[in-house]
């Protein structure tokens, strides 16, 4: 969501992510003692014991807790330590005798380190900060009641900061929410009126770096009562048992990193308290309390604040989840509608775009594209197809996950900048390596208010030979205009897209299955057709022959006994049968012309023509036709079909001759990527209004008495040419002869192959 | 041919269609050669006759077989294959006489050693010519082994 503001240069990362928990210093307002159970022998103590207890470190080290406290208190503690949780013990009031009868009262908190050592932390008790539980309960209830009448997150947050400030009295209480990328912004603030407001400001990720966020997640409340107090060491620095520095990860007294202290100083903070807000195990945000001067908050009050924070925050979570839930239900409904439409459509893509709701609604996008089987289906505002080609190439090379989404595509893929107005945001799901569904969102120019220039969030300084980071000094409002970003994709939308992906995959698989079945069915029906063709040629002919033969036998045997009428009737019967036989032959010839049956080979068109003319020899002789031709090219064609084509066209030219001597000429011209053939005749010609109709099966322009024929010849020609990916047409005028033209692609199907090659170049990757 | 007494020839016609049988018989009536036509209506019957099985135990060995390809019970192609692989029968000339002009049928028949393949004419006068040619050629011109 934010332009890259974190300085990612080489050595910064380890500086920024310095392991805070190896910090061996604590804040001076309390005392830390590392103990070994069960003897409760003292292994390490903070070097400020003299200030608080009036004894030196060496007085305590190598002794036990009994040397510091009354046996009665120690026994109580020992009992508490056997309980399953230290929460029963925390906090415990402890009296330490300083000198004579002078006692100091402390709030004592125990925790165990991951190495199994017991850490006791003591903070002086301030009697007036003692709040009874009941009043705290009322406080929390009032707050929650106020929350229930509030509906939006901003008001919620406002109530939290108000309540926390009311209890604690900090000068400023803020609610800080983290983004996905670790940056954060202040979404609630309650403060002394004269203080500058931080509400709405963004803070770069480096302000609360990863190790700090990790600590916040494990340590729910952190107090720095005096940011100017000098930290004190724990001695000895190396623990005699673990042989390493004390592990202060869960210490409440642990002193903050120098960088953080400096950061607070730069902001003018004298005391700070931070309460972590955790949602689903993740640090969702912080309640940050600032005071201009040092301020102590008792352990109990801190706990109360933490409790309040947790209770109220759980309300927020529930509220957020309800909102999420409603939207999720809405998307689930859309998604199931889409799956329903897809399964009803012949092509699942239609189901995604042709109804309401459609693909756009599923992800609240302004544009969407489905790339399937090398084809795009676009809906709404999308980049152009040629841009999508490159985008998909990029996705193929760079995305291996089931889903990819960004609200700033140009940051990942700079070429996208040119169509930022439609696709600054991209949500993509690959259906397979080659097929994608994409959603787009346009650029939304936003102004982000930063608490200080995020580009100078920290600086490097060289002190005592150590390279270290110092936080920025200025927190003045710094306005940044964010470009090339869209509104962010919500997690529920991404999940809905993923669900849809499953649906599509299922349907595609099922449709592939159905297609395979269809192919099998087709194969079967093709085989059936071939059988039918054979039956037609054989079984259908047989009874016809029978009729013809017996009628002829009648005529032959009894010609003397038959009158003229009988002979005429017999002739009609014979004619009918003979026409039927020709029809069967022609339909059979037509059905044999089939793309799959075409056997492409280099064919000399001259040879095909000569063979056709041989078949037409008799009719040529009868009509005295003069047939001439140019030298014809060699083409990629089925030689039998090419011969048939010439035979039908020249045969027609002979048949439909005029009173003149028939003159027929066959010539050819090379066009860009095809051969143009023409068959010219000086015959009776064709009325141009019939120039389409003559190519239709069984269409005739004359009676059979005038010109015999079945009306199949040109239909067969057309089919042959179509199987060769060419075109056929006629140019003629009635009484002025006719010229039939047809084209054959140069090199047969080469143009088709070239098309595929281009595709390979564009989509070559990942295939 | 010598002037010896003309032996009557036996023509075995395997054809399922009664009309076709009758037609060929009618056409053969014009023949000058003494002959007799024996018919079988299916492939099984035809093989039984040729192998002199059952009621055909005294069957005459044909001088010429006219065989249709499409037959009930046992196909003409099977009949052809059996004749041409049987040492006793394979020397009898077999002429496939059929309406089929299917290339596959033609190739297949010659592969099975048919003596010749003739597509039945649709024209009666042509049929007369064909039958006459068959007679002249196979029963007069050609010298066949005497069996």
C-alpha cells in the first residue's frame, strides 16, 4: 500500500533487527533477581540493589532468597511456585527490610525463562495506585456498554483510548494498527489538548521493527516509567548456569533499546506504556500511552489496562469478524452462483461473464479477464489483449502459487504502469500453467500522512567505532502522494477467488472428460458413417439394379408383344432407376470428401487436369470442345480430389455449352499466399443471382430434360475446396459464358501452421 | 479345343438374391455351351456342397464358381479364402461377381487369389456381354486341369 520506504540497503537489516532480548540491562526503578529453583539460590542481581535494599550485590550473590526476605515470605513464595501457573502468585506484595525496622514494599512478579531459571522482578509499590477489583469491573462494563452502541471501528478505537487514558492519566493515549507490510497508523487518539495530534498519521515499519513486534507479541504490556533513567546492569553479566547473558525476553523491567529510547526522546516522551493487541496470534496493533514527564503505573493498574484492552479488543475482533462474515457470505453466494452458471453453460467462461452476478462481483473488481485455451474473454475495464499476453508471460515466469495479488502491480511488473488506470491492482489465479483468471482494479491516488519523512525514518551514526541506527529527529507531518496503487484486495476476496478456482478446475476437468467422450462418440459415428457409405454403395444399389435388369429383360423378351405405351412406360422406369443410381453415386462421392480424408501431397495440377480430361474424353469429342490450359503449378492437395474438382468444373463447362463451339480455358495466377485458378467457358452463363445457390447440394437451374445431372457436382467442388482451406466462386452473366474461380493456399496448410508458430513464440514459456 | 464331344459344364452360382440367380440363369439360357447351373444361397451351404458333405455327397465338382461377396451365414470373402486354401478346391476358377466396386473388396479378393473380379453391370445388355465373355473365356479358351 505504501511505496517502498524501508531502507533495504545491505547492512541495515541486522542493525535494525538487533536482538533486543539479549539486552542485559534493566530499568532502574525496579530490581531483578535471577534464581535457581528449588533452593532459590541467587545467581544474578541487578546492580541497583543497594539503592532499593541497602545491600550490595556481593551480599546477595551466592546466597539464597532467605538471605533477603523473611522465612515466612519465602515459604509463601515456595508454595506459590508449586502451583501450575505463576499467575496465582503474580503479583505478590513483598516487604524487604532495608535497615533496622525500615521496610520497603514491592510488587513482586515471577516468571521462568526458557532455560528454566526463575526471574523475580520487584517494583516499589505506590499505595495510592491500589484500585479495587470492583471499581475496575465497573469501568470495564461501562466501556463495553459504550462499545455496544457503536458500530464503526474508528469509534471503537476512540472509546478504548478514552477509557485507557481515563484510568491511567497519560498525557496521550493512541491506538496504533499495523498494516500487512508492518507499517502502521494511528487510528484512535486521546490527549492533552495542547499536544500535537498524531491521529491519522502513518509510521514506517522501521519505527517498530520486527524483533520489537515479536517482543510485543509475547510481552503484552510494557512500561517505561522514565525514559531518561539510566539503565542498570545485571551482574554477573554471564549467568553461571546457562553460561550466557540473562534471558530478559519476558522481563517487565527490561530496558528498551537505545534506539527506541532515543525515538521516544525525539518525540518528547518522558514515560511510555504499550499494550499489545493480539488477533489470531498476530500483533494486530498497540495501545501506546505517552507522558511528557516520568510516570509510574503500578503493576495492578497495568494489568487492569491490559485486561481492558483485551476485553475491548475482543469486541473489536468480533465486530470485524461479523463484518467480514457478512461480506464472506455475500461472496460465497456469488461464487456458488458462478459455479452454477458455469456448469449450465456449454463453455464455462460464458457462465462467468454473461449473467448477474458475474466475475467482477466476486472480487469487487472493475475489470476481469479469463484466458483460456489461448483466448481472452474480457469484462469491464481491462488492459488490451496484447498487454495481457505479456502480463500472462510474466505471471507464468514469476508466480507459482495458486493465487497472486497486489494492489500495486507496477511495483512488481513495471510494464503495468502504462495501464495503471485500469490495472494498478491485480488478483490472479492460474487455472493451469497456461490458463488464468485475472481481476483488475484501477489506480487510486491517495495521500498518506506520515509522522515524519519515512524516507529518513532513521539514520546511521558512528559512535565509539560502532555503527548504529538513530531514529529520525523530526515527526512533523510529511505528506506523501501514493500513486500506482489500487484499493487493496481483502483477504475474503482472495479466498473467494481461490474457492472459485477450485470450482473452475472441477468444471474444466469435467468438461475435458465430456469432450473426450464426445470425441469417442464422434469417432464411433464416423465409423458408422463409413459403414453407411458402404451400405449405400452396395446394398442400396442392388435392388435398383434388380429393377433395372428385370424391366430391361421384359423389354428384351417381349418387345414384339408390347405396344408403344408399354415401351414408353418401361423407358420411364429405366430412366428413374438410372437417375437414382447416379444420385446415390454422387451423394456417396460428396460424403467421401472430408477434411480427415484429405491426403495432402505435392500434386502437379497439370497431371490432375489431364486425368480429368481423359475421363471427359467422350463428351469432349461429342461436343467438339476446345480445351486449353496454362502451365499449372504444383500444389499441396489431395490429387484424387483435385482431379475430381477439375472433372466437375470442366464437365459443367462442356455440359452447359451454347450454340458456339465450346471453348474452355484453365489458367492460374499467384496471389500473395495462395494460387488463384480459373476455369473459363463460353457457354450459356449463369444469372448472377444464382451464383451462390449453384454451390448448394441438389440445387439445379435446369430440368433434367434440358441438362441431365443431380445438382451435386458444384456442391462436391465446394466441399473439396473448403477441405483445402480455399475459396470457390463464379463470375458470369446469362448468355456470356462463365468463369469459375477457386483458390488453394500456397503450400497447402502452411498458413495454419504459421499461425500456430506465432502462438508458440508468444506463449512459449511454461508449455 | 478339339472336336471331341462337348462335355457339359457345371457352373456353381453362389448368390443369395433369388432375382439375381434367376437373371443369370436367364442370361445363360442364351449360351450355346451345354451346361448346368447349380446354386447355393449362402456361404455355409456353398462350402457343404463343395466339400460334398451330407446331402451333397454325390455333388458334381464345378468347373467354374460365380461368387457373390455379401452372403448370409458365411461371407463370400470367407468362402473365397476357404476355397483358395483348400488343396482339393483351389484350382477351380472363382469369379467374384458383385455389385460392390469398393476398392478394399477388390484388393482383398485378389489377395485371396480370386481368378477375376467383376462388378455387376447395371445394364442388362452389358450383363449379357459379361456372361458371354465369362463363358467364352473360362469355359472355352482357357485350358483348365482335368479333374
